[in-house]
C-alpha cells in the first residue's frame, strides 16, 4: 500500500469562493494536481542527479545509530547542555526541543549560544557548572564567526578550570574539512558530521539537530520514522493529499499573483513557536533571491512571519484583519494534544464563560483557530490550515520534512536556487573590515 | 536646563544619498523638524484633553510606591512566579524580564501562561511547587478568556491543595469594574490597578508590567526614572534629537511613499529580543486600521518584523538583502554593555579569526551591526539605528516610552486611532459561537 501523510492541509479559506479576488479560483485548483504531478516528477529526476540531499536523511540508519551511540554514554552525567551554534545550527534544535521536551522541565537543561552578545555569554556562563556541563559546537563550515567566538570563550573557561576538552565538548561539522574539524581532531573531540550536500537550514534531521536532541532525551528514533513516512508519502501519496507540494505552490502563487507578500505561520500551540522561528529561516533564506536559476533578475521571496495562536490574537491579529491585505496565513492545529486538559469546576459563569464548562482546553484553542480563520475570511484575507493528529515525535518529523519539501516546491515555483544564500557573505566581509580583519 | 534623551537615532542609511530612490531626500529631512514641531504641539494639546494617558505614568509616584509596597513582603517567600496574562499583559513583562533579569538566572523563576494551550498549562503545572509559587493574574477588562481559563485552572489547583488563594494569587485589573475585580474582592486578593485610560499594549509601565517585574527583583524605580526622563525630553528636547517623533514619521513615510511595508526591528542584543516581540504588538495593533479618525477607508499599518542581530544574519538577512525591497530596518545597538567581555587567548588564527584578538565581544557585535547596515545600503535598502549607551533599567525605561511615543506619532501620520483595536472582537465572537456560548 502506498504511504500517506498523517497531516492534512485545508485550503478552503484560500479559495475565491471564500475570499473573493484575494483567493484562487476553481480552475486553479482543478489544475493544481496536474502541476503537482509535474513538479514531483522534477523533484524525483533531480534527486537522482544528486540534488535535494536532505531527502536522503530519513533513510540514513547509520547516521541515526551514530548519534544514538554517541549520546548514550554521556547521558546522566550532565545537568546542562550548551549548544554553540547559530542559524541552521540552533533553530532546528530549538524547534525539536520546544516541541518535544518533557513536561515540567525534567531532564537536562538546554541552552543555546546563538549570538556574539556578551550578555548572553555571561548569562550562560553564570548559569552552568562547568564540571556538569556538556558543550556541543555545531558549524557546517567550521568557521562560523559567532560559533568560533563562543568556542573560544567556553573552551578557555574549561581550560582555566583544568577540565579536559574531550570530556566536555563534542563537535558537529563537515566530515572532511574546515577549521573546526581540524581543531576537533587535534584535541581528540568526538565529532559527528553533517553530510556535505545538506545546507544549514535543512540540517535539523542531521547530527546538527539530532545529537543535541538525543542528549536532551528526545525520542529521535520516532522523529526519524515520521520523517521517513513523509519522504515516502512525497513520492507515493495521492496528488490531492500532497500537502507540501500544494502548500509550496499555493503560497508562491498567492504571493506573485495576489500580492500576499507575507506568509504568516500561526500554529495554535505554544510548543510549535520555535518551529515558526525555524520556518522563518527556511522560507526566507531559501526563497529570498535576486536571481533566478537562469540568472535573470527577480526580487523573489515571501516574508515568513511568526505568530502563535491564541496568543497573537492579542498582538498581531488587528493588523492581519484590518491592515494591508498582503498576507497569507498558514495555521497549524493539534487535534488531540496529549495531555489534553478538561476544564474543571470554577465560577465560569461569573466571568461570562459558562460555555467552557465540560470542554477541554484544546477544544477551546481549536475553536479559537477556526474563529480566527473565519474572521480573516470575512475580511477577504486568505488562509490555510495544517491539521496535526497530535504533537508526537512522529508527527513532528513529518511536519519538519513536509515544510522542507514545501520550501523546495516553492523554490521550483519561483525558479530560484533554494539551497544557496549568496548575499549573507556581504555583511560579514564589511564587519570584518571594520574590525581590521 | 532642558531634558534630553540618552538614546540617539541615526537616519543616515535612510537618505536618498545612501539608498537612492528608496530613501528620503534632503528636502524631506529639512522639513522634518518643522513637522515634528507641529506634531509635538498636537500631542501636548491632546494630552491636555485627556488623551495619550500612558504619558502620565512615569510621573505617577503613588502607583510606583503601591507596586513596591505590595511586592516587598512577598519577596523571598517564593521560588516561582507565574503570570497569567496575554498580549499587553504578558509581552511588557517579558520585555522587562528578558532585558534586565539578573545574569546567571539567579532569583525567582518567571513563567507566563499566555495561551489556552493544554501543553503549556501542563508544562507549567509540572514545573512549579504550588506552596512556593505566587500567581499574578493580569487582565485590564477582567474577562480575557485565556486569562480566565488559566485562573480557573490554577485556582482549582490551589484549592485542591487546600492553599489559601489570597496567599498565592495577586490581581492586576481595572480599579473599578470587571469580573476579575469582583472575584478578587470576594476572595480578598490583593489587587493593583491599570489606569482606565491606558490600553493593554501601552501598559508595560503600569502595575501590569511593574508588579511582576518587581516581584522578579528588577529595579523598577530606575526604570521609571528613565521613562520620566524620556517623557520630559519629548516635550523639551531639540527637535533634531526627538528620536521618537522622527522615527514615527520616517517609518510611516517610508511605508506609504516608498513601499516599505515591513518595519524590521533588529536589536543587536539577545536581551532585547522580547522588546522586539513587544514592539510587534505595539506597532501592529496600533497602526493596523481600516478607518482613519475621520472614518474614511484606509488599509493603514506596517508589519513589524522581529529579528535579532547577529543571530538573524544567519536566518532572515538573505531575504532582506535580495528579496523584495519592501522593508525598513530599525537596528538597536548597545554601545557599552555591562559586562562586556574581552576575547581572551585562543587559537583564533586557526579559525581565520586573528582579527578578533584584543577586541571585546561588543566590538565584534557592533561591527556586525554596521556591516549589515552597510550591506543593506549597498542594495538600496533603507535602515536606521538606535544607539543605546548601555542596557540599564534607566535606558530601557527610555527606550520603551520612546517606542510608545514613536507609535503615537506614527498614528498621527497615518491619521488613525492608535489606541483602539476594533477588529479583534470578531474572531472571539465566532470562536464563542463554535463553542456554543
């Protein structure tokens, strides 16, 4: 039997029927499956040619076992885990940790040094006891300035405390080259690798995300099963159920043809807030390009905007409803969170909230999502909703791989290279010159 | 002597000289001070008529003393502080706490319940010991659904544990009316008030932000001195130094005349990340309006986008540099963070980073900010930079009040009511109907 997704995408509120000229019409949706078929064929052709390397990760059983084998002997020996990494080397881990960390803050405490801010360095240095702390330095190139500075600072602290680097520091980097790899070899640090073909923002399912996640006690095995299911589904599922492809195409077309320059990602779940941060990098950096693949000029890209429901109903919704009609909102709902909470006995009536009695909290939260979607539609503002059966490692694996796929499809639709980031070196060169380097 | 700001605004990278037709020309800037004078006169006239109530807060010595008097006897008796509040009732506290909390995580642990997410409720319930926890419920109206649900849940837990509500629960709400006020009176809970004229998103310098901040051990007295200095400066300082007014006008004009639909707020400081979240609500909800004050139709507003430097150089910068030229970036730099950190001895050369030797971390961070601003300018993308002398309670007070003032001025420029939020009720009504209420 062919594999399918457990997540589904509801595009009803993106149709012209619901939101008039700000939505896509019936002919568009009739044609969509044909286009998905074509893009899928292209994806499969190109992966055979060695592109889209991240799609091989869910099947890399060796890589998973390496992570598990490296993590196991360290567990229980540390109170704090400090990840030295930035961008793709921190956002993926946060997305995993915020979504899946044990309730009640049990287990090792996770910190991330993702900035060159002295207050951040000092804060984390003040929070941890070096003897009971494990550091993981993550940098694909091995020369990311922010990560190198953090490494220098904390390695200096370990040396000053006469602790052995190899006992307290692990490395994730390119398997062959780069200064971090060299440093790790010289100091006999345990080193895991990021496959050369996988870029930082697509690296959450490599050791960059998986090693710290495993050290934090997350169930990365099941996470990868979910990702594997998604990878099979992307080849086998019915075209109408191919939510990543449909999302990538619909978001791009709403941007180019209907002026929806912003993609608001609004999960109704505090635990998915960091997935929103992760998606901001994935979407912005992959699609924000000044050249198409054929080198013609373009100002491609759509600004991903992080929102969290119901929280941001009290912060950003006024703008989304009444401000410029230039956004497409992508909701995510968790149908059956575990645990759900029944709303017990309380003076609900006194607060004009008798209607919540007997409900569970997720019923309220998901009603709020529907209310917001409908309110947007009444103002002719398009939206779509991802429905997650629950928030398990398996579903999260599917969600992350699916959003990566959606980004690849959006890259096809924009005709840009979704895997490079040619502009980010410019500011670095200028900063370096300012510092006399 | 007239009072002035300690923060300054550099608009050089927003000029036509630097960014061509995407910037504002010399004639614009020549005229700007005259316009600031006119808008200032309007502000002062209207505050005399009872509008812009938040400007009175820095002078309300009684309110400050009430907060300090209420907080003092509770301090030292609790390990955890849990704030039940959403939107304006949580973002302000987070902005204060993230910016000013003691280094190393000393002191009481702060949590915020700002969503109807069962996983959030369960997580916080699992983290705290009720006996050693103080709850503060914050809601201006006293009927905010999310806050009422959290109150019902945690009050239920306190009752089940046979703990007295009055020992573990404080309230901040309207001084006269609303169900939360009534509930507090019935249960003899200590209650502080939000002045009726001050809306949620302008409430950070009321008890809504100040009480939890004081309970968390922050120096709110000095914070309010900084806010008071800003409030005096907004009436007295030289027009050229009036950064809030200049920012409000420049941002609005860049949006309307130059198509800069996004305001990227990018502090180069991890500690100001939550100020960015706070500003998103302030800017979006205040300016995102479908009617002008004269009731004519408009799609007013500019989307505030949160970014943190240097972190987001590795996430959003590619889009900002090469994607659509539809954003205005507002940087904030901290000139002398305390502590700053000298970069000690390390194998910098092996990482091709010998140029950092002898530098401090903030020199690197601020060079990164300048490099990014220059890179944006080279791509004709306008930016401006706020310069903060340091990150103290005093400077933060000035920053927050100044950003509120900038929002008021932007409201003038858009000709909208910056203090209402007419659209946010719509989704709530629909959600309620879905739940059968």
